[in-house]
C-alpha cells in the first residue's frame, strides 16, 4: 500500500464521524429504539441537502463467533428484522470482492446505511431554525447558573443567558460543566479513521461492515474509496490528543484490509484523522437528569461512537424527561439511575464488542 501525501484533514469538530447507521445491530436488545432511528433517517432523507445512503452491512465473524452470530441473526429475523447469517462462500458470492478464507461467515443486515455527518448536522440545524431555534456557534458556556435548586440559565463568554431548562450535550466536556457534587459516569476515548483508494473504485453494491475480532469497521465512500475505522482507547487528556491518524494505525489497516478484501494490495492511503468520543459503562447513552441535579437540568452524553445513529432518540428522550411525554420507544435504557453506585473509573467496553 502506498501512503500518498495525506492532505490536511478537511473535517473538523463533530464531522469526524464515519456516519455509519446500523441501529438494529447496536440496539438489538432495544429494537423499539432501532426501529425509531431507522425510520427517522428514511423520513429525513431529502430534507435540505441531506440524503441517507441505503447499503447492506456484513459483520464478519470467525469460527469461534459463528454460533453466537447465527443465533443473533435468527433472533433478529424472528423479530421481523431483515437480518440473516451467511456462510463465508455465500458472502463471496454476494460480494465478490470479499475473500473470507480466514473467517466462518458474516451476519448480513439489510436495513443499514450511512450519512454524511456534516450535511446531516446542517440539515438538522436548518430544520430546527425553521421551527424557531437559534444557534450561537462561537460562544463558550463557562458556567451553569442555579438558584434554590432550580436552573436559572448560563454564563457564557458572551454574557448571561436566562433559562428554566439547560441540556448539557458537550461530549467529553460534559462533566466539567456540571454543578458541584453532580456527576455522570463517562470516560473520553480516542478513535481513528483512514481512507484508502483501491486500484479500482468500489462499486455501488460494496457493503458496510466490520471485523469484530480486529476491532475495525469499514464503509465505501461515494467516490469509490474505502473508509476504515478502529483503534478505540480511553484517554485522560482529550484536549491534547492528536487529531491525525497514528502511523501504527495506518500500517495496521494497510496490512489487514488486503487479507479479506481483494483489490487493496496497492491501495493509496488518501486521508486519515482521529477524534474523541465518550464512553458510558454499558455502551448506551445517558439522556436524563443526573442524581441530585437541580430542577431543569438534563444531560445527553455517552454516545460510545454511535452518536449519529442514536441521534434520533435524543430529542424525544429529552422531551420525555422534561414534560413526561411518552415516545414510541422506551427511554429507560438511557436513564441515569441504571448506574447507581458505578463510579467514573468503570472498565471501558468498546462497541466493537457488541
Ligand atoms: C472517528 C469517529 C468516528 C465515528 N463514527 C461514527 C459512526 O460511524 N456512526 C455513529 O453513529 N457515530 C460515530 N461516531 C460517534 C459520534 O460522532 C459521536 O457519538 C457524537 O458526535 C457525539 O455527540 P455529542 O454531541 O455527545 O458530542 P460532540 O460531537 O463531541 O459535541 C459536543 C459539542 O459541544 C461543544 N462544547 C463542549 N463544551 C462546550 C462549552 N463549554 N460551550 C459551548 N460548546 C461546548 C463542542 O464544541 C462540540 O461541538 C464517531 C466518532 C468519531 C470520533
């Protein structure tokens, strides 16, 4: 594999995400959540510049994982999801670029796809503005104002804001904004992506996927390149971690990909970056008022590398916490009281183990 001069990273801030959407896999124990998220992306398709790219996904498994994978596929199919288990030779027949000699097979998901995170975020912003929301993009919140156990508003570097309700959705900075004596169990972790340009551009049928044992996932780009992500490690110092992909990660991916996808022996490495997201103890997000929080305070954090695909449940869950409304899915998996007694030093679980 050749390493072309990697251009300066063109994506910044929240646009570091790979944009994969696979809720049926990651919320296979909370299918009401998965159904809500899946429906949202299809309905939102066509809003402003946003489009949802439908694409099948294969989760490639070893012999040791095959029994569990078959059981998962059978259970999901029994529950009405378009999921099935394929033996290795059936994967190669359906997706000829894959050579799964070293693997047993794959779970095929037919309700998956991806979004461009930047276009998705700006389409959400446009929609919210049309409904009356305003955005202050270059203002830093410096403190939360509380009086008599009730939220009063915010202090910012641009002045004071009055508000009855504050939702802190500040990624790894969330804990630093919480009032004294209030905490949520989250840990920042760094993760990386590289983009490979194969000898021949990938076709429109090339699937998304993952090799769980290697902790890597992949998806095609619209231009026929391949985006490959992985390397999840907690960090004590998220502010100063590098936003570039490490040389060791590039080498790992350059060696790994040709082992199971044909056409990448002489691929060019054309881009790469790293970003920080936040882990919770059980890999599900925390969308709730923390214990002992003042009236009117909610957090939305701990998205565990799934924040794009989970985003459709955030608004309805925040609304449920504040108004008692009942969304079409259970919000219990996002409640803070599920972590009673769990401190912030919990063992990190990567979503590549789901
Ligand atoms: C490399 C990578 C690949 C990913 N791939 C996928 C994927 O394929 N699919 C998927 O679903 N998810 C993916 N994710 C995860 C997804 O991007 C995150 O889960 C999601 O962005 C988390 O959203 P958040 O709002 O909690 O945090 P963030 O996106 O970190 O946003 C927090 C925001 O709060 C702002 N902020 C913080 N403090 C303050 C303050 N004091 N004042 C004002 N603003 C403040 C920050 O500037 C930032 O804009 C990926 C993440 C990374 C890093």
